[in-house]
C-alpha cells in the first residue's frame, strides 16, 4: 500500500534523521577526500617560493610585500605579490596578517571574520616607529627586527620568508611561522573557459565559483614538550602527533569543521560541534606560548611527530630539537590573520588570548548550580512531578529544561498549548522556589506560511541563500526549513527582538535559552550541514564563515536576553556550536555523548581543552545523552560532573528515565551527595568564575597550569584542578577498587573524604569506595563553602559560610571569596564584595581585596562565618581569640563535611564574624 501523500515529508525526514544520526565514517570527508588538505599535506619542506620585499612602517605597523623568488609561467596560480602586515600589542601579543593586494583588484575580497576581536584589544596597539635590519649568520639574508615586549623581539626574515618571536637577550625562539618553508597561499582568479572547479562528495556538488583559495603554513613551538587546544575533538588533552615516521595509527589531521556528529567516537581527531583555531604549547624548558588563527573556514591541523621531515630536503631545516613541536595549519579559504602569544606562563597565554577574543562572561549564580534536562519532559504535569520529586528526595536543583517537543510543531518561540497550556504560571511556580526554566531555540525555521517568524524572515529577505540566490531550503526537525543569515548585524538585531516578553508569548523573566543544532545542522545537506556555496550577507560564501555560524547565533540569542532585561539581567544561553569568542555569550556543552565509561573518561580532556581555549563554562551531559547507563556509571558520572564548570544531567527521549531517585535508595543517596558537593562549593565556583571573567583563567584547569614545572602533570588528563585549590580524579572503570592518583607539587594534599594528608610529588594507590571519587584540597589554600542545604542556590543567599583552611608546611594558607547580587551587571560599577583570607603565624586575617571604589558602600551582605575548619593544625591548640571583640572560642573536633560526617578535624564553631568585615582570629 502506498503511503498517503501527506506522509512523504515525514518519511523523508525520518530517512534523513536516520542517516545523519548514525555514525557512518563514509558520510564525512577525510583529508584524502578534501582537495585542499591533500594538496597541503603533499608539499615538501622548503617549497615556499616567497621572499620579503619593500619593508616599511605605516600607521604603527610593519608593512611588507611577499613576492615570488622565481616566476613560474606554468603555474595556474597568479604570481601577484601578497601584503604582509605585522602589528604589536601590549602584554606580548604579535599579529601577522597576509592577504592579497587589494590594489591589484582580485576577483573578490577575501572574508575576514568580523566581531570576534575585542575593540579594547585593538586600542592596546603599540605603534612601531622603527625596525632594525639584522644580517642572519653572516650571509646575505637580512631580517627586520622590532620590539615585541620587555625581553622579547619580533623578527621578519626576508629570504627565505619567516616570522618568529624570540627572547631578546638569548635569541631563543618562542614561536615561528614558515620555519619549514611550507607556506602556500592560493590566490583567487577569474574562471576561464575549460576550468572545472567543482568538487563532488557523495551526492552533493560544490560549485566553487572562485576556484581553489586555500592557505597553509607551518607553525613551530619552541621549548615545548606538548601542545594542546584546537577544540573540539574527543581525544586526549595533549595532542597526539598525526604525521611522522611512527604515527600511522593517527594518520588523519585534527579537523576543525563544525558538524552535528551523532554518537561520536570517544577517540578520534575528527571535528565535532565547535572550532577554535587556538593552540597552546607547554614545556619544562621554556613554559607556555600560544598561537591563534582567526579564520572560520574548514581547517585541518597536523601535529608533526619527531623526525617527520628527516628524509626531506630543505634549505632551511632547523636543527633537530626534541623540545620543538612543528605543526601544519591548512584552511580552505580566508586570510592569514594570526596572533602570537609569548606567555611565558600558561595563565599568561590564556590572559593574552582572551584579551583578543574577549573575557568569559560572568554567569548568574543559578547557572553555576545543577541543571535537570531531558528530551523531553512531556507536559506541565511531568514538569511539576519532577520538580516535586527533587524536593521529596532532598536533592537541590536550579534549572529545569524543555527540549523541542514543548513547541507547537517544532516552531520556536511557541508552545504546544495542549501539553503546556499555562507556561507563564509554570515558570512562576518554579521561580517561587528560586528555580528557573530553559527552553530550546534552534536556528532552523520551519517553512510554514502560518508561522510568523518564517513569514517575516521570508518577506524581509533574511534567510541564507543557495548558490542560485534563492532562500536556502534544508531539512531539520520541523522538516523543510530555512536559516537566518546572522552574519548580517541587522538580522541579528531582528532575531534578538524575538526574545522580548511581548514577542515570545508565554515566556517570563525566569526563562533562559538553549541553542542546539547551530553548526548549522542540515539533515539532507553535505556532511549534515549547509552547502559550502550557500550565500550570506555581502556575497560571502558559507565555506568562508561556516565555523562561525553558530557563534553569531549564540551572540544574537544572548543579545536578545540582554535586551529583554533592559541590559540589567545577565543572559544564560547554552550553545552546542562555538567559535573563538563564544565565551562572551554563555556556556557550551560537549554534545551528544554516549552512556559509556569511555565517554565519561574523555569528557575530562574535552572540558579541559575548552577551558584553556577561553570556554571556561562547559561540561558534558551527565550520564551520557545516548543509551542507558548502568547505575554505577551514572553515579560515577554525577561524582565527576559535580566538578564540571557546567553541571547538567541530560538524556535522549529513547532512553529510560534516569532522574536520581529512580535507582534505589542507596544510589539516590550517592547522587544526592554528589549534587550536594556542588552546592556546598558554589561560593568557590562563583569566585572562580569571577576570576575567569577578569583574567581568562579557567575554572577547570589542567594540573600543569598550577604546576607548570611538574613534568608528570603534562600529559595527565584523568585528573583536573578546580581553581588552584581542589584536585579531582575521576573513576573511569567499572567496579574499581583502587585508582592511581598523581598529586603534583612539593606540598601535601588533604583528602576531602577523610581529611588525611597525602604527600605531593607522588603517585598514590588510592582505595576507592562507591560513595565518592578521589578529591583533595591543596595545602596552602583557603576555600569558602556554604554547608546548609537548600532547594536551590537562590535560597542559600543569606546562609553562613564555612572556611576550610588547608595549612602547608609553613603552616600558612590563603584564599579569596567573591560575592555580588548573582544576577545583574552592577558588579561592573563596584557593587560586589571581594575578601582575601590569609593564615600565617597562627593568625587568620580577613581583608578587603576589592578596589577602594567597591565593597559594602554599594553592595552588602549580612552573612557570617559559622565554621572554620583547620586542616594540618598542630596538635595542642585549644582556643582562638577573635578581634575585634576580644572574644574567645573553643577549638573542637568536628566533621569535615556535615553530610556523611566524614573525618574529624579541628574546627572553630560559630565565630560569627561578618563576611564583609575586617577581622583577625588568633590561634592560642
């Protein structure tokens, strides 16, 4: 029997979804199927045919031409000179741009990614006034040398062409471009009769109207033992070599091409949902440096293994250096717009990088707590039931999420009024408990003439166009869909207006947003995305901006929530696709993972890679999106996830329900305790988010960020730091009885379960139980907590604090606490409290760490300190004296944690000093 005609669109959609959402290697291109990648990889060292000419200073920049050394009349490529611009900025940042000469009238202007670089950064340019010429090694080749930063110089070598940063005293190199002579720039040219530039992949044809336009070059990192970064991939934190004599098993480069990858592999260089072309190196010999290429086209990056060019003939081959790592960067189009970050420390590099692309936004306090999500909570009754069950089982949570099924026919900004007849009342009932709601808004717009968003976008011409100039029509969840062209600022502004309370009917100020599928995902598109020859604002091809499409969608959504609150309410927007700068607009999660132990394991290096790349607010779906986790895996995932910067449980609609109370009382207790740990440490997390907002330093950190000289930490990605004070080691295998835990540094670490001290600089065989994972507080730190457990973070606002002091070998420690109203931007006007706690010589001192313009004059708190826990305190201390007030209190033995009554440690109970005040407590 033939299906009714009306069912054919649904049948087609199901076929597309099945195809897109089954991992099939052949559905995605590899390097050999990607002509620009294949061409770049085939080039030999020393093949670059460019030299530097016409060096000058203009508008504070060094300007030069890159001209061919020898004309090649047989080459299809134009032999026109390229323009090189070198700029220097404060804090040790060098920018290198290379583009076609616009005075020579190329067929079109190459795309430069807009609105990523911070305006404040551009204002820090150091105006070069002169360069000195330097002869290289006594030969005829010269270099132009210029000031980069105190102790560092930039160098432009003329022939062969090369750019590098070096230490000005020793001459030791830090970073370089084209030291292996692999630079290549395919210039645009007019199509001639007989030119066949089309590329085919499976059933799709890319017209490529401007022909080959790829760019590739090598980048070398000196004094490096490992390189990290370039998310997003499910692989180890330290990037493995992809090319070399002994790396056949890793023959594919790391791909950066935002794709909707279903049930991704847990170990692969294949690109996932987001792309940040930023790499950071680290080594004991020199420290850290970083490199960023501002380019939103598809990119492939090789990490070249030792000896990769040992059999090649190169005039400029560098001496063998086991502490140098060479990489090859390849892009389909765009321009060279690169940034060198000289460090020298890892925190210096992330500060320098985020000065260019923007500091992470400061989240609302509720967003740093626990989120409960599922595709889908069926209706209002389901929402109320889940909400009440959290209370019944004494489990806090802050946000309940609704996936696509809450809408009317998958039309965003609408509600299914049968399932959700009273959305505003539903949100207000959650808000009465201090809770919030998140709904999903994806970029695909259902092509339905009765749908007001589609009708308006179509009439205004706001959709991305196909190669023929018609509105692009692809398939996604609603069926036939079009995609707004958010490269255009006018369209972004229009989109952001849709989040107003008047426009988004049924929304309230308690509702926040989730951007999924924003790679963009197109079920019937090439590689499940938009065709590369689709057209955007200004005639820009999709190939040129693909990796930034989700970034502009995230930006417009965040701006919409900002508008909704009249610029006073901090937005919360979670997105799946991302690009450099996404940290300014909200949180990111690692996409559609699977309920497997290997996916729990790889979530840590994925979060760490995002963290060092500016995306400090990230996490993985706890429990795995696909599949049904066994109970032990689910518990272990909650125990690790409680320390992710973004903490959310989420699951596919085909999985069994997995709310924490559905696995028996004992497992409910274990998951409850894991979530309680997160709420207890919320003051610490919030303080860390403010540090990230100020400096770019991530919340979740690799061990080597805090211990940059500890070589054993360089490749460790099973453990991670939360701030500078907590170390967390996951349990990644079933029925584990012991775990090897490496504790870096020379000082002790205090077990958060038993309060026992473990020596630093050693690997410990740690006995694990079901109730927790190995987690430790670093000696020498003071960490603030709130131990009273409430239904939500909002209800904890006036609760007292606990200070946990972990003394080092000098019997000293220090820490900080940051507080503001948790929701507005008034902290930017000084409305916050920032306290510094120091312990030395038996005295704990609380002092103001805020500038004189901030503090209690504009923001106040009546909160007090109700407990001070002293780990490592010398035996014999019995009392403490509190000043001012000349009040004596007893030092008693008490639990490290109230819940579970773990450990027995010296405790000052109820000192009742105000958190906003200066005070001193002397141990007698």
